[in-house]
């Protein structure tokens, strides 16, 4: 356990020590220092690309263009307009993010491969434009004589430049690490793997992709700025399609979606070409072969392979979770749900026809009915996953008809799904914390910088999430990856996530399906407790026993219309209900439950 | 009625299956004889659909034997199982909604060589059973009503003259008059020596037309026997009302 | 508006439409958008050029040999780079990277084998690239034939989707699992569509060679313009791809003549972005419903 925790720290310290000590052993104008500086520049861009492609799942095939924007900004502004490097670099970052955003904006609503294509096209068009706009960029000849950065009248030689690049690399690594570990990083992964989960916690997929892209392009821009001053010459030939592929390969080699991936990838990459100097003309062929082989045999790259080996060598010990048992929970002010005249048609099938449904604040209402009677459709309409053809959905007193799922979630509506939608790669605790996505006040900047307020909030939310895991009874799984948790407990984690979001109206879609007897009893007690706290609960369920025990009001749907509504005992005695649900014989032998 | 002697058409022994880490079916055994209707009942989440999906090859069995028509079909891919004569009409019909009714029926015979005469005979048989499909043959399948969609899904399967047809919730969302039509179509199919494995939540109706029945609860088969015995037995009530009745009693 | 510019735009647009159709053939049953498609077009042009110009094979024999050879390469790509990725996850997009890797490998191998020089390919007799004097337009007999052949090819591909196999492809595209339950083997359809999609790409290369020459630079260029035509015309819609191909060819030609040839790509890029921003599903597609 101590070794396990200490190892990453040892590696980080060693990496920084080597980076800082290197200049002491090589000459200021040595090739080694030049290469080391270049390595740092590439790592900065690769860290950004990894956030975008690895975490948010958006593969950029045109990263060279964003680096080029940074490089040209610095080259042109410092050479032609005598700006200071720092101002030019800042503008380069803004331009890389801004121009890139204009280009990729349409792609965020579409399948991810559109994004790959559009970035590829953007890089190609940008490369052509550099040549075309000779008056601005000096065409093929490029911009020469880029001056080194200076500060306080002191001009940076190779060594200070190297230290600056190392510093920026470390900062980029830390900022991205902070983002990855925050609600934003969790939302990126949710958008990549389970979009409905992102919607359920109120995270807009488009906004998440855009955030990842902007950070990524800005890092490419700053890398480009250093690229310009290091090489002192900037030409269109520096930013070909090959260069974009190179970045992608760096990240894939090190490990997509792992924090250390870009660094390991870039290191290995720099050693290989030096070793295979004679094979320069085979380079792109080797790139292609490596990309293919890695994706097939090591999708998490070198870091993934190392991690797997390490886990086998030192299997994870169950970490005791230290959190105050919180049996007590502050009361919840339930939100009423009022649905009227709701209608939805799928092709030739009328799924819902003029359905009225009312759940008063703080009540527990059930919707039952045979399969295909429109129960789940009703939940999906109420939570914004479908748009109804007609009718009204009022949550609180506000009409929410036609609002997007994230907006409805933000209003205080939490939901679970028939098959639990957890982000398999995140721990149960992270999944629950993701529930607070719209509640967390700290913005991206304060999270990236780990400002005390953001840290305090994150800590508080973490405690709160642990409290909810205790509340639903799966605190022992807090650190387990959600994909490894048994089905029945995944449901409980999902309920904890909904509560974490501050849900005042909770929609449960067949929570009892597939649960064992003992799990069912736990679920029943849990729902009753949540209801006691004051939250409004709408439960779609087949399990009539459960419904009879917890619901104060039952609505029976049959073929898209309301067949009966009222107290469970009365409704279940209703002849039509028994016929729809159980058939004729149930009528003869008496009521269930 | 039962074929004298001979092995059953479908025989499942000690089947275990599930999704990922989740074990849904535990030690399930079942047999279906040629030309018989077997109703499979139990509450939602009891594992009925998973059982059908495992039999048709959509899910992999973790362990156990599945023998169909003398052939071991465990581990075969779905299209090979279909070719062997075991057809599965999935829950929710799952038609090709953008294609026409006629095209949907044609797709039912994909990969099958039919002579012109044979083809006409099968089409006639389908249209005799479901005349409405002939009237609406040029409409997109997505434009049909729920009941018509269910008929179309059965018609697709009929193009192959299956030996065993598995129907998952055919009455789903249908008006009572259409349920009657679908159930009477099932009886017609039995008369044509097609065995039927019927998953149906209108338990009463299913047991009326079935020859035999099996009851599932929490991924286990808790009872099986003649349909009329099951209909009056305790296991059924236990499975539906959630009495904590001991599983396993009433094993016939 | 210069009629000659438009005419040449239509000719180029026909080629883009053909690339888009080859994307569609492959995309429909697989939901894979092959990033190596441009290199397959290039490979078709190179193999054909070598077979006729260098080895002296008769036109038709070389044509058939090229299609079969590139079709087989497409099949190999499916086996090595696509099937294993889809076996891991049906919905993931790892194939973006693997098909890109295949494109790198093909383009570099071809570059080493044939070198960078473009190869001149003559059109089949009696067609020629000699400009005919047709009043305002200076277009060749081969180019006129290319425009006609493209329309015929799109019609043929569309009619292929009316066969039972074609309907099965559409069935797999709509609901893969339902198709499985009807005895349709999506794996076999996927292999077929990679073979046919690659062969169609090769044919596009053969048809393009007399106009654009056979060279390694053909690949990336046609990849992007083919994608533009496919996206603007709605992915999977072949008639849409034809019209979008014309639209892009003519826009590009006008952009080049009014601004400067260097603006060609930029103009197309802006057209594609504008269309996708206003109509994400393309000009000729219908939006599909979201499901949970």
C-alpha cells in the first residue's frame, strides 16, 4: 500500500530531477539540449491532444495546424511588428483555439469521425493558405530570424529557453491532470462512453467536447510559440500532415487517455528516430505500422501495458474508505411533476395518447402497466430525452416541454435507467460525484489551478458523495471501477448519483428488474427513506409488491392511455387493471398483494 | 398429441448465461417437442428474454448444452442457428422500419434458395394468415400499427418455414382484438407442425393456448409441466406475486 | 458565369461523387468511414497506369485486374484493421485511427514502388483528351463520357440496393441485431462491402487517371473532396452524393477562377462547414430520432 501510493510520486520527482539536471551535463549549444527542448515542446502539444482524443474521444488529425497558428503568430508578430514573445504567444493560443473552434463547431453535433475528417481538412486548407497568403506569411520562404524571448532586458539563450519549456510542460501536465480529475474530466469520459449518463447529470456533450477542444488547441498554440523561437525559422514545410500524424502516434504510443501517455510516447519517439537514423525514408511507413499495431494489440499504449504489468505484480488492496457514516441526511424539498395531454407517436405506433399524470411534491407515485404500454416513454418525455408531439410537462410550476435533457436535469430532476448507465472506466465515487456536475460552483480555471476554494469544494463534494454511497449502502465499492460492480449495486450507485445532483424529483425506471430478493428489500427500504426525506419519486415498475409497499399513488398505463389511477389497494382491485395485467383467472382468484 | 418417443426438438440442459459480470441464467433446463406450444412465463427481469437471446445465439452461453434438431447449436452464430430452423421474433418486433412491408417479408428468406412455386406457396400461406399484409405491401413497415407489425415479424419468420419459432412478448402494446388475432395465428402455425416457444406477459392467455409451460424466477426455472397444471399451481403465483415461496417445489 | 468553368466543375464533381459513392458502399452496412479510401483510389490509378502504359495490357483486361486487385486489398484491410476493432466494440471509433494507419502504409509503399512522378494514362479508344470545339466550352470527348458514365454508375449502384442482398445491407444498417435474427450475416456483408467499396474506389481511380494523371498525390486530395461530397449529400445517399459532387466541383472551379487556384480547398471547406452547421445530416438526409 505505501509503495503503491509512493510510486507515482517517485516517478514524478525523478522525471523533474532529470529534466532540471540535464543542462548541467550538456553544453548550452549542444544537440542534446536542442532535442530536449524540442521534446518538451512536443510533449506540451501531445498533452493537449491526449485530453481531446484520449479523454473526450475526439480524434484530431490536424493538430499540426493549431501548432502552426501559434508558431506563425509569434514569428510574424515578433519579426514584423516587434511584439514581445509573451504577448505574441498569448495571442497565438487564443487564435489557435478561436480559429479551430470556428472550424470544428459543426462537428460536435455529429458522429466523432466527422471531427477527425474536419480537423484533417482544416490542417490541409491551413497549409495551403500559408502558401497562398504570401503577403502575410512570406509563402514557402517562411519567416526567418525569429528573436528569442526576453524578459527584464535579459535575452533567453538555449538554457533559459529549455528551462522555460520544462516549466510550461510541467504546468501543462498539472493543469490537465487537475482537469482530468475534476467533474470536467469525468464529464469528458461520460460523453465519450455513455452519453445518456452525461445528459442525466446535466452535462451538455457539445459543451464538454468544446471545452476539451479549446484547452487542447490552446496548448498546441503555446507549443507552436516555443517551436518558432526554438527553430528561429518558420516555414509551411514544418506543418505538414505528417506532423499531425506524428502527434497522434505519440499519444497512441504512450497510451490514449492516460496522464503519462503523452510523455512516455514522446520520450520513446525521440529515442527511436535517433536509433533508426538510417531508416528516415521509411519513417511514415513505420508510423503507419506502429499506429495499426498499437491500436490492435495495445489500445492503452505503453503506459497501459506497464500499468497492467504493475497491477499483476502488486494487486490492488481493498482501500478502506474513510468517511463519516452519514445516516442522517438533510431534508429535500420535493418538486411536483404535472403532465397533461401528453402524446407521442413513433412511426405508426401511438406510444402515448393524451396521458395525464400528477405527482405531488414529496409523494412517491408509481406508473405500472404491461410491457409496451408507454411507461418508459413517459419517463423519457418528462426528462427531455424525447420531444413529445403534444401536451405539457410542468416541473415545479415551470413548463419544461421541449427543454433539453441537461436543462431538465439542472432543474432538479434526477433519473435512473432500465439498464444502469454508469461510466464503466470511472470509480463508483467518481460516478456519484459526476452527479454534482451542475451544482459544483468552481469554474474550469479555478479547478485547473486548484485554487483553495475549488479544492475545498471538491473535498466537500467528495465527502458528500461518500455520504450518499453510505446512504444507498455501497460505500465499500467507492474506489471500484463502475464496470466491475455487480448489476444490483450499479442501480444503487445510479440512485446515489441522482441524489448527488440535488434531485428533488427522481425518476426511477424499473429499478427492481434483475435484482435478487435481498437486493430488492434493500431497494425498497432505500426508496422509502428517500421519500421520507421529502423528495418526489416517480417509479416505473413491474414488481407490484414493491409498488404496493412504497407508492402512495398508482397510475396504470395500457397501450398508451391511462387505464386507472388511485391508491394502490384500490387500483389493484380494479377489474380492468387485473385483466390487463394478470388475465381472467386473476379476477377469479382474487387480488394480488 | 406428443410425438411418440424420439428426442425433443429443442433440448436445453444446465444452461448458464449472462452479460459481462452479470450472471442472469442459472442452471436452466428446458425441452420443446415438435409441433407443441410451450409458454415461458415469469416476471420482468426473470431471464426469459435472456434465455431466448442465448438460444438464438445473440448471447453466449457460459456453460450448458443446447441441442436443436439433433445438432449442438451452443456457440453457433445467429445466422447459422436461423439456418438450422430456429427463429426468434424479438421483443418489440424489430422490423426494418424504413423498408416496405413486401421487402421485409422478402428479407425473411435471405440466403435461402426458393423455387418460384415454393416462394409463391409461402407467400400465399402468409397472406392467407395475415391478409392485411398484402393490402399494405408497399407501405414502409414503420407506418404499420403495432398489431400489423407483429404480424409482419411473424410473416418474416414464416418465409423460412421454421421448425421452432420463439416469440418474445407478441402481445406487447396490442389492442385485445389484435391479441386474439396474433394468438390464433400461433395456433394455426402449430397446426402446420411448427413448435412455438412463447414468452408472454398475458400469462392467462398464453397458458390457454399452450400445451406445456415453464415458470422462471430470478434466472432459474422453478416449475415446468402441462400448461393447465401450471396455471393452477402455486409456482405461478409465487413467481408473480413475489411470495417468498421456496423455488423448486412443483417440479414435475 | 463562365460556361467552360462550370463544365469542368461538373467533370471534377463527377469524380468526387464517385469517391463519395465508394464511401457510401462501405459505410452502409458497417458504419465505418474508411480513411484509406483516397489511397485505394490512388492505388487503382497506379496499378492501372502500370498495367497499360508500362506493361501494355489491353484496356479492359487491365481494368478488371485493377478492380480485383484493389478489391482484395480492401478485403485485407477489413480483416486486419477493421474486424478486430469492431469485435472489441461495435460502437467505438478506433477504426478512425486504424484505417488512417492503413492509408499511411499504402501511400508510402506505393511511393516507394512507383516514385513520385505522375504517369500519363491515355483514355480508351476512340475517346481522347483533345478538347472539342463546342462553342463556349472546351471539353474533351473523354470528359463528356466520364460525366455520363458517372450517372450510369450511380444508377447501377442504386439499383443494386433493390436486390435482396442490397436490402439486406440496408437492414444491417438499420438494425444489426434484427438482421442477425433473420439469418443475415453482417460479417459477410461487411467483407463484401469492403471488397466492392475498394473495387469501386479503384474504378474511380482508373476513370480519373486520364484527367488527373496517376500519382501518389491523388489520395489525400480525393479523400477530402469525396468526404465533402458524401457529407454534403448526406452519408449513405448516392443520388445526394452525385448532386453534392457537382455542387462541390462547380464551386471549386468558380472559386479557382474568381479568386485563385490556391483557394480551391478553402472554398470547399467553407461550403462543407456551412452545410453541416445548418443541416448536420447533409442536404439530402432526414434527421433520425434519438433513443435511450
